[in-house]
C-alpha cells in the first residue's frame, strides 16, 4: 500500500513540473495529459526538456528564462 502512495505522489509531482515547463515554453498545460500515453510519453518528455525557455512574459502572467540578480 505504501508503494501505491509513493507512486501517486511521484506522479502528481511530475504532472506539476510538466505543466510548469509547458508554460515556460509557451504551451498550454493541458498538453501534459499526453504524457499519459504509453511509449509516446518518453519522446514527448525528451522534446519538452530540450526546448529552450525564452526570457519573456508568457500568457500565464509570469516571466520565464534566465534573470540576472542585481
């Protein structure tokens, strides 16, 4: 039973991080549902990780990209 709880927590964390990353590159967070498709999820995750962030404000209202510390 503890294994199921750990799996649920890990899945929730990956989903949150995937949605944040999708927002960073300018896509809707709903695309994170594609990570549930077997065999396709590994390819999609790799493509998501390889895309660069752009230092701009997204439509979600937060600034992404590298910010120098003043």
